[in-house]
């Protein structure tokens, strides 16, 4: 068996050497086609599949902005997060929602070591107490902040005797700010993840203490990504300008809802709209309008439009696969013309049409698989080189997008490449081979005269 396999491989490579131009064109055409196809597949997969830390994408709703205005339409605040009053009225204890969390948006901050003038720009996200239970971060050192550490953030804004709200940690030396940071930031500041635990650092010129370090999160993950995560209590939402002006209707809370099994997004949207009408009927100075609730796919692609992202990607894949397949099938058909004599001799020696087609299919399959592997490698290079252009939209950070091996080398995507190769091979080979074997031996040997 090993001898037969070795003989078949040698025969296959001799055949490739005999038809160098045909082989080069088929490999290159397959590679380019698979590369562009897989870029489309990977972009859609990265943005929608349940990948850690966002392992609940298939059953979440995002509230990413609600309008607030006076009943007469004046005093418009635009689309912002909910304040404590609006959040309790619209999002608290929603039927069909088994877990709820929220964050304060992604913002830039400065960090440094104590007594150091070397400052680093980082992306900061204030998060709810259950944030690290809702998402699947991998802690490489330490732990999430505890409930008491989360609540300690409120004490950082207690009134002092002079009635000025200030950071208590400045006055009494007690740290009330506890944070979780990324592994790369821990290495940059402290030399490693373990060395960062329990250490102090300045965050926007305020003393903080690191309690946990998580593996770096790519900015492809629009919601889970950050360099630093701090308790939402440190956002001081009750004294935030929009919250003070609107009676707590809008503020800093961007909600994420995990739906219970069997719950449809439209059911949750309908309940939120009912609560909205009830809230606005209370005669408050301000009213809320249009609480936008998106599924993950809606939130990621074509937000606020009626375009179905899945349909767009399916049509794009069809175009990317079928159009080149038609072109290369023509090349395969032309190449078959040059091998009609070989096919006729095989038939004369008793080879069946099925045997000949199978032999030609296996030859083309080898060429296609080589092109497919090269195309997959090319697609990875395209994604890495063009990551900012491909992923830098809808709130994703426009620089420093990192695609690690855990994103690129995924078994499901690799199997999709192999499936695409087989489809491409079948489209470009079987029909020309079938047409070639349908001709009679006499017709073939006389050249059709």
C-alpha cells in the first residue's frame, strides 16, 4: 500500500511537471479565489461566531443608545447610554432575559507607575460588577474585582467636610480604586502578569491597584475589548452631566442582555417599548425615545439599515466561487482537448468512463488542494495586512488590531477551506471530464473528422 501511494504521488508530480502552464494557472486561480472567499468567511466568522471572550454572541441584545428630549422636542441629547432612572425603568427584570450587564463605553486614559513621568495611553472601559462572569476572559494572574472592591468605588466620590466632591483616596491614602488590566499592559508597566498583582499605578492621575490580569483581547471584539477595566462605580454616574440634567433618564449605561432559550429578540423589544410608553406617560420633564436594541449581527453589520448581512455574504460568496469556477472550468475543458488521445487509449484498454473521470478528478483535486492551502495562507496574510480596513468600523479601535493564532487557526475555518476546495474542484472538473469521456474512441482518435 505504501508503495502504491508513493507511486501515485510520483505520477501526480510528473503530471504536474508535464503541464506546467496549466498547473500554474489552476493553482494560482484557485489560490486567489479561495483567498478572497476565505477573507469574506473569516471576517463574517470573526464578527459573529461565539469566540472567547464574547461566547454569547448568538443570544445577546445590545442597547447602544437612547434618545432623550423634552416632550415638545427641545433639549435633544441624542443617542446616549441610559441613566440610573431610565435603566431601572426599561431594563430591570425584563422577562426572557436571564442575565444583564452593562458598561460605560470605551474611552482613552493615561496610566503610569507612581512617581514616574513615563505615561502610556490606554483604552479604559468602566464595567458592571458581573462583567467578568458575563464574558469569558482568561485570567493569567489574579482575579476579577470583588463585590466589596466594586462598591468601594462609590466611596471615592463621597462628600468631604468642605462639601466638594473629590477623590477620597487623595485625602486619606486608602486605595478605593481596583482594576483589571491586559497582559500586554502588565508586561509594559511591571514586567509580567504575576508581578502586576497587588501593585499600584496611576490611572488618569488617580492611584489604583491591580487585582487581575487577563489575556489580551483583540479590538475586533467591540464590546469585550479594553486595556483596563475598572468598576462602573468609578464613573460617578449620578453626578454625570446628562444624568443630572434629565433626572437620571440618560447617562453612561450601555446594556447587554442575554436572552433565555426560546426568547425572541422582538419579544424583548416589544416589552421595552411598552415600558418606554409607561415611563413617558408620567409627566416627567424629559422623555425617552427609540431605545435601540440590536442582535449581535445587526450591531456588527449594516447597523440601522434593513439590509440582511447574511444574505449579502451568501450572495458575495456565490459570486466569488462561481464566477472564477466558470473561467477555470473553461481552461480545464481546453486542457482536456489536449488529452483526448490519452483518454481514448485508456478507453481502448478497457477503462470505464467512471474510472477515467475519477482519475482526472483526483489529479485536479491535488492541484486544487495545493491552491486551496496557498489561498488559505494568502487569506491570513490579507487579514493581517488589512485588519484595520476590514475590522476598523462601528466602534472598533482603528489602530493596533491584532489577529492572533487563536483567531486565524480555527478548525472550523480550516474545514470551510477544504469544503470550498471540493466545491471549486467539482465545479471546474467534473463537467469537462464528463464531456471528454462521452466522445467515442473513433471520434477522438480521428480528431472529430
